[in-house]
């Protein structure tokens, strides 16, 4: 009796793996780095950009790139949590616009002092995210539909209130905050680095991060393990709403006006940055470092093309190709493509 | 029959769905440190029985005793608090997480650093791998997510995920379903190791051969009725098959 033999031997549970034990070739190893989809094209892009235009490496240009990256990366941190838990948020760009207009209304129209205005705006930001969270967890809306609705609602609110025109000028002290630097580095860049460290820590070293990944991997199993997945999902949308408002706040402070068009198109750029950075489209995997490199890539591409005097229209075509490549890498990593079955 | 300490007892358990008796006054006892095979054909009531014992559903009537004390299991959480862990057929793993992250899911080890709870990933990995090697399970590359493991390995992780958290009762619902011969052997081996660790195990299976390899006692259900209860020494595979199919009606 075959089974009996196994039991008598009492051998250890040595399970031979078909492909796992073979020495992996270097290309497979490379693809297992989650952030590779952003880092590799980024390196190529930086090389090309610096060849085409020598001023690419100027401090001004580098700070400019980092500042633009920050506007994208700050909400992208929240988006990474959302995507890791198998959600999506289309309303981030509209939330950025709403943030600026809230600040404009409070400071310019109602003459509220700067600090209370900022606090009120950030609270409204968390509430804007909470609306998404409630629609998704309580009313069981699919995330795509819930955030599509708020995408239109928030932008409509912004346009309705401002009648399409900017609110300016903002108080001088607010503008000074927007232009301030710490040791020569714009404070938004300092904040971005801080957020990168905190975000990565939360995702990998706290229960919250672990539960986000578990919820994205298999919500039912996560719930059976005693995790309150609704609470996790709700919190994710609050975080992304809040961070979108933070990004809008930095933008308005720098340009000292509330632009109703602020954030238009950012939702797709942010999602693209996350995907290029290796956040799995299937949930359950991602990293903040990857999202950072994804965001940086988006900006370097735009910056490099501007400096090379290539029409901005081409940018979208290139982005499309990059997204396809990023998803193929994700599939290879999940061994759903080119896998020996 | 030698009188052994009873760790879990379902007394006069009845479950009706509408007019149908899924279980009809079944009394099932599990002794300390034994493997009890719960056998029966499809629709015999095996799953209903273990769902009741694991707190997933409530009986229409009947009582449950854990270590002699009457208990009410209104949820799987209640059952877990009493040391009853159940591995269901769908395994309940999170595929994108690694072995130790699955085993510790929802019960992570953390350390407070500056008021922030920080996950102790290294301690969890050591704890998980130590447990796995104790039950005869070594795995070449434990960092891989469980979706990359074989069927048998996944079953073993799912069993470990429950066995790790109880020192009392483990209920296994078809742990060898859909596995190859070699992997089945390894899972059965693991069940024996868990018994050696002192666990009391209820094993649901369709396969008489598997039951005979690891179980100490057999409990046969048919159409919600108890057909028989035999010690391994008292019976043969042939007799058990007859009990399951209804050739013997007790």
C-alpha cells in the first residue's frame, strides 16, 4: 500500500518544487524586483534626457522635477493602499481641485485666518474620502462606480462654486509656506520624502499594512482570520482623500491661487504611476518605493520631452506602451505568462 | 471500549432545514488525543455536523460540551476561544502572502516602539517555521507567497494555520481532497504528528483507506442518522464501507 509506506517512513515533508529550486536566470531574478517596471525605464529615460539636453542635470531642473513628482506622489501613497486592497479611486484629481477651492473660499472670500482654513480643509479632505468609503463599504458600491460618481460630483462642486474662474490672491503668509525651503530643498519635497518613509513603514511593518494586503489578496480569508476588512477599506479611502487635499494645498500655496481645473487628469496619472511602480492590479502587492519611482518616471518623461521639444501629444502614446509593459511584467511575476504548466 | 477523557461532545444534535432532518439526534464524542474519522456518503450530514461543532451554524436542538462543560457556540470565534479550530475545504488562505504571514494573520506578533505597534516579521517567521518542522513539514523557500506552493503544501499550510493556534481540538474537512497520492501521504503523516503533539482531531473524509491509516475510531453517518461507531481494532474496511453504503443498517 503506497500510502502506508509513506507513513511508516515518517519522512519529513520535503516537497520537491518543479521550478522553484532550479537556479533562476538573471532575467527572471530581475523581474522579481517589484519596482523594476519603473526603475529600468527611468534609468533609460534619464540617460536619454541628459544626452539630449545638458541642463537636465541642473539643480533647478532636478528640484523642479522633484516638486512636480511630489504633487503626484502624495495622493499616490493613498492610492497605493487603495489598489493594494483591490480598490480604485477615480476621485483623487477632483479632490485636489476641491482642496484648492476650499482654501480659496475660506481665506479669500470668508477671510478666515490661514491655520484654521488649512485645518478645516484637511478635515473636509478626510470627509471627501469618507464619502467614497461609505459608498463602498456600507452601500456595497463597486469602487469604480462610487469614485466615478464622486469624481464628477467634486469637480462639479468646484466648477459650480467658482463658476470656472480662479480664486486669488491667497494671503501672503500662505504663499510664503508654499515657497519655503528647508536647507535649500522645497518643503513639499521634504514632506514627500517623509511620506515615502512613513508610507513604506505602514505598508510593511504595521498590522494596518498587512491587513490591507490581506484584504486585497483574499477578502473572505482575511475576514475569516478576524480582520475587519470594511474598516480597512474605509480607512484607505479616508487616507487617499486626505492626501489628495494635502497635495492640492501645497499646489495652491505655491501658485497663490485656487485653480478650479487643479488636479484634472491626475487620477489616471496617479493610477499609472502606481501600476508602473509595481502595485499589482490584482491587489495584495505593492510598495511605496515603487510608487515613488513610478511617479518620478511620469514626471521625468514629461520633463525630458519638454526639454527635447517633443510634442506633449506623444507622451500619451508612450505612457500607453509603458503601461502595457508594466502589466506584462506583473503577469510574468505572477507566472501567468510564459509559465511552464 | 477503554474509557478515555472526553474533550468534545455533541449530545443529541438535531439540525432541520424546513422539514428535512440533516441531522437527527446525533451524539458524537471526541476523546482526548485521538483521531476520529467522521465518515459518510454525500449528504450524510458530515459537513452539517462539523459546522455545528465549529460554531459556523447552530443546531436546531442539542447540546455541546467542551471538556465536560456545556457551551454555546454562536460563532466560529466562540469555538476558537474554546480551542476548536476548523480547516474548511476552501482553506481560507490569502494567496499573495507568505506562509508565516498566513499563519499569523489577524494574530500578528508586534512590539511597541515609541507607542507604535511594529510587526515582528522575523519572530513570526521563526515561530512558523519551527512549528512546521515539528509537524514534519520543511519547505525549501519559505518566502514565497502561498499561491506558488503545490496543492499539498497549501493544505499543509492551511492545517498549520489552525493547528498552530490550538492545543485542543482540530477539525479537518476533507484535508486530502483533490491531492495526489504522494501529497496525501504527507498530509496524513502530518495528522499523525499533530496527534503526537497532543491534539484531538476529527477528520472528515470520503476515503476509507486514508481513514484507516490515521484514525483511531470511526463514526459513520448516513442520511442524518448514526449508523455506527467502531474502534479501528474492532472493524474492517469492508464493514465500514457497508455501513456507509447502507448494506449494514444499525
